[in-house]
């Protein structure tokens, strides 16, 4: 009992340390011809536009006329910039290199700009998307063919530019994949779901005469999608697939501008055994995209009441708590319980 009383006093006095960022959403890129000041001045607004796309989940702002003039603020809110060379597919089917400006912008100013423009918010809790590629060229069916590595890197770059991390499965020592190819060709994403919550996408491309028929199955955070693309050029087909995949994921995890604002919500969580449980819970709450701040209202043996400052309607917090598997609602106690611990009284 003395140990638990000391823990309660510790929790009330302990500061709420900031959570680590999950995804760097505040860096954008733009192609430049050189590293001169003129090209940099032209490219900075384009890099800021990419940041706003990452934050909002939107792929373009054609129907939002206020966005383009606002991009002129880019030079005044940029924190740093650098350059990098990126290998891209060339017009002749070979490989080309393009120079890109990489600019990082001030988070507070970008967030303020996004709110002023009334952009939706694509929630930053974005599990990576594990992507399988199966190619049937009419001769044989291959899983993750090595000669498509450059193309896969290009698709990774496309998704990253939209704010979504893509991972490609790696083969074993003998170059084999521990999965039934028929399972992949069938598009059974549910059977490939991993316990860490990452999404799964299976892209199966078959040569049908002069065209490629590409079937995509996507599973992400409990939702499933499937669609087909037909194209003569496989690179264009797979680029369209990746763009549509990001569109689907973003739309399903976006908060509308009308639902953004300032709210407060008290949340009581029981089942805490020690300070380690407290810090784990605190870090989780701070990392939620709908949470702007966390303070402790009260603490008693095995339970803590937090006051959360929210940037979206409380229902988005409730949806996140229900979906993430970190806490569960206990109706009989009228509070949440931290999972992965034994129930406590208190």
C-alpha cells in the first residue's frame, strides 16, 4: 500500500514529457535545375505545398484557391534546406537522376496555415504499408522480382512524398519468401496481417496482350479495398496504384476541417501497476494526433485521471482509443483499463 501511495504522489508531480514524433510531416521536396538562389526561391513554395498535402491527405488543391497564394509564406517559415540526388525512371526506359531541394518548415507555423486554410487533417498515426508485388509476364509468375527493384524504390518515393511509409518484404537466406504465392495471387491481405498493425497491399500484375492488368488488394487499419488498373506501360500502372492506395488510406483516416477545434476531455485509466505503466500510457496519449496536451487531474492506487486538450471532436479520441488496442473500456467501472496488465482494484 505504501508503494502505491508513493506512486500516486509521483504521478501527480511527474511532468508530462513530450512524445516523440512518429512521422516527419514537415519536410517537403521539389525538383530543381541547380542549387542557385533563383531555383531555391521557386522551389520552396512547391516544397511547402507537398507538406500541406502530407498533412491533409489531399493530392491536389485545385478546388482550394486560397492555398496557392498562401504558399508564398514558404521562405519566411523554412527552418532548413538541403539538396539530394534521386534516381528516377528516364524517358527512354533507362534511369535518370534529378536534383531535389529538401526543405523543413516550422511546425507551429505550418499547423496555423493549415487551420487558416481549413484543410482536413490526416491523422499522423500512420502504420507502414507492407507491399507485395507479383509479376506474371506470361512466361512465369514471380514474387518481388529483383529486376523491379528500381521501380519499387520509385513507388516508395511516391508514397513518402504523400506522407505514407511503404515497406517491401525481404527474402530469406535462399531468396525465398515464407508465404504461399497462391495466397498472394489471390489477394488475401487478411491472412497476411501482422500483429504490429501495419497495413498490407498485394499488387498482382499480369501481361494480357499489349496491356498490363494490375489487380490491387489493400488492407489498412481494419478496412479493405480492391481495384483494377489496365495500362500499356507497367510503370504508369503501378504509379497510379500507389497514388490510389495513398488516397484510400488518407481518406479513411482524415478528420474534416469542420470537426477540428479545441475541446477538453477527462479520461480515467485503471490497471496501472507501477511507474513504467504510467509512462507507457502517458507516451501513448501524447502521441495521439487528436491530443494537443496531457495533464494529470488525479491519481489513486492503480488508476490515473488525465485531462486531454483535444484538437478534434472527442469522438475521434474515442475511436482512436477503441482501435489501437492499448486501453479498453470497462463498462462496469466506467473507465478504461490499460491492456497488457493484470486488473487492479482502486
